[in-house]
C-alpha cells in the first residue's frame, strides 16, 4: 500500500472515531441538528484538504476540534451574535477550583440531559463550550486549554463558573 | 433528592450521529478525498498559520517602519538581502532576525529542515558574538540577548533531532547533531582565541564561551548515543591515536547498538556527504586564506590534513567492506570539515576587525544548499484566494494597512516620518 493510500485510510479511520464527538461539540453549541451535521462534514473535508497538501498535523483530535470551533465561530459571526442570550455575569463568586463532586453541583433528581439542554443553550457560548468539552466529551482541563489556547487556570475557573450558572438556572426553573 | 449535574452532562455523551447519517457523511467525505488526493510533493502555497503569525509578530514590533521598506517586503521585493550581514546594534539587525530569519523559519516545513535552520540560527548568533567580541563591542546586554537566542535555537534543534530520531530517521539525526556539535566546537575555539586577545576586558566573552561549552557535551553525547561506532569530536580532540578507536567503540554501547545495521548504502551516503563537505572546506580555504592570518592558516592546514586522512581511511575500509569502520571515518571527516567550515569563515571575518566593513563577506558559514535569501514574496492582501470551490469563505484573514504621515495623530508617534501600520494576518504565497 503506498503512502497516500495509507494516509487516506488513516484519515477515514479518524473520521469513524471522531465524527460523533465533533457532532456533539457542534450540536450542543448551535442547537440545530442539520447545521451540526453540515459542520461535521465541513470540519472533515477542510481538515482533509489541509492534510492532503502534505502539511503535518501534530494532534489530529485537537486539529479537528479547532477546525470545528472556527467554523462555529464563523457561523455565529454570520448570524450576528447569534440567537442566544448571554446571561449577565453578576456577583458570581470566584469558586474553588475542581469541585465537581461537591454540593454545588447537585440539582433536582428529575433532570435528564434532554431537560438540561435548553438551559445549556441559555448559557453564554464560552461557558457552554467548556462544559461540553469537559463533561460531555470528557476532556481534561489540560487538553481543553491546549485546544482553546488559554491557560489551565482560566479554563478551570470558567468551568466552575459555568457549572454554577447552569446549576442556578436548574434551580430556578420549576417546570421540569 | 438531588442529582449530580456533572453526571447529567455526561449523559450527553450518548448523543451521536445516527449511523445512517454517519455513513452518508462518510460517503460524501470519500468523494471529496478522491477529488482532492494526497499530494505531498510539488509546489504548493504556504498558508500555515505559523508563517502568518510569525511574520506578523516580526512586523508589529516595528510598527512604524519606513513605508518603502514595508512595501518592498510585502509587495514582492523579497527579504532584505542587505540585512543579512547586520550585527546587533545595526539598524537592519532587527530585520535580519525578525523578518528574514522568520520568513525562512516559515519555509522550513519538515522537522529536518526546521532543525537545520535552527542550527543555522544558533550559528549566526554565535558568529555575531564572536565578531562583536573581536571588535571589543560585546556588551553585557548584547551578550545576554545573543546567548539567550543561541540557547533557544540549540535546544530547539536538539528537540527536533530527538523527534527525527523517534521517526526512525537516525542517519539524519546523527548528521544534524554532528554539524551542530562541530559548529559549537569551532565557535568555542574562536571565542577562546578572542578572549585571550582581549585579556583586559573579556568578562562577557568568558560568559558566552562557558555557555557554548556547556552545550558541546550534551550534543556530543547525543551523537554517540545514536551512533556508537562513531567518535564524537570530544573524542577526536583528546588526541587519541587510531589504536584507541576500537576500545572506544566497544566501550560506547549507546542505546542503539542493535538498532541500525551499518549498510553499504548508508556508508556510501555518508561518504558523499563527507567528501562534499571536505571539498567545500578546501574551496573556502582557498577563498579566505589571505584573510586568516598566519597562525590560523597553519592551524587550518593541519586540520584539513587530518580530515583528508580520515577520508582516505574511510575509503580503504569501504573497499575492504569494513563498513562500521568506514562509517566512523567518514563521520570523522564530516565532523572535522564542518568545524573547519565555521572556523575558516568566522575566523576570516574577525581577522578583518574593521567596524565599518560589513559589506564584503557573504555569510558563508551557512551551507551552500541553504535556500537563497532572495525568496520572492508575493503577499496577497485581503481575503483568502484559496479554498473557494467547495466551501464557503473561511474566517477571513483581512489585512488593513493604514498609512499615516506626520500629520495624523501627532501625539502618538513624533519620532517617525511616516510609516505603515499593519493589522491582521498576512497571507503569503510563496513560489518555491
């Protein structure tokens, strides 16, 4: 098998492994199934184009996320700040880092993921993004910081703030 | 009763593409991949974000550069050739390191090319240090800057060599490291010589020298680890006669003894590299003999003989099919030649000792096969021209060029007589 065949197979294998993750990442941010599917398509075709020119990619997974991320940003720019309300950041205390199992993150038992989703959508996009990466995709703060190009501390703080906000929303919405 | 929010979110992981949809997307992807087949060879435009970012960084530090210079750089004049010989303190020195060298960094795609370029950059910094030191102009501040840069490039080169090794390209790593070690040795010797000549004011030279020397051993050791049959420069320096070679060879069980079989073709390749290198050195010697001063001429002549006899031994071993020995001898030839290359060119330069005389010598410390610094740079201003056919326009990299003259915003920049402010990213298409 020659090299180009090999690379092609490798890339398709990567698709099999990562398509769902990229889909989730896109879907939970744009809340639109068809759009998310298109974004997945474009993420992979674009990444392929880059590779097909012989350019080296150190970390394929990160590269895919970054590409997807850029596409999502483009999408929001075109929509002109999107349809999502950003919550006003008022009086949120600086939380202790790494409190994922503490009382702070407990919510009503009736909540399921489907029910949380609309609340997720109400979050500021940067908050939603880290929550998806951290909990839905199970990436560590280190990986996320590498992906987003921001320090681990910034990421940890953001994750905690996001969780607090989400929890607050979950507590105030009564019709579950 | 409560539930952990993190667990709820984790449930989201089950959300996936339907398998039908996933397959449909894959089919589409395969069609796309067939339409854009893998093509690593051939000319291609360079759009790596690294090159853009790096070029941009280089320019923003000199936001108020003279318009003519920016236009020349940006609109196709190529990198500034005149800047190539600049020394720290010269007006064009920032161009040399922040523009010219960065453009060449951007061109180095493979780890091998990057490592080679990092080695060259380390050499340049050392050469500049030696030249300034010889003129008695190596200040503490300049020395710090040059030392830092030299260390960064050397470390980066070493990191890249390790990566190259990881990929199984041992030969390339050995050659690269040998070149680096040789260069360090040569600069170290020159610094010592200059230090001795400036006995009354040589603190900074001494510090620089110490730094260079501290890097020689690790680089040498990394060569030895890769290629236990070769003698590093350190070994050669300790003036061992050839009968010690065998003992050293058996004592040097690096981590890769069993790894690389010494094949005939490997040895042949090394022989060619060694003979090219030796030839280059002889040419350089002819060219710069008159500029070296009698003491250095004598030194160089005897070392050339050592390199030549190593080569002759290599040839003999090769004919006798004693490939390990041949490889070691050609390695020695190569290492000695590389050291001489630097010693001759930098030595000739400092012998001049003329503060104003920068224009004559081409920086021939660099290998002949380096890309010429005359690289046509066609900058496209505006949105990307590529990648249009199958997709919508990407995150556009727009460049705004504001030209301003003295009359604009007089409070900010009174020292300039007009300049160009460059925002955003610069897309550079390079024809290689």
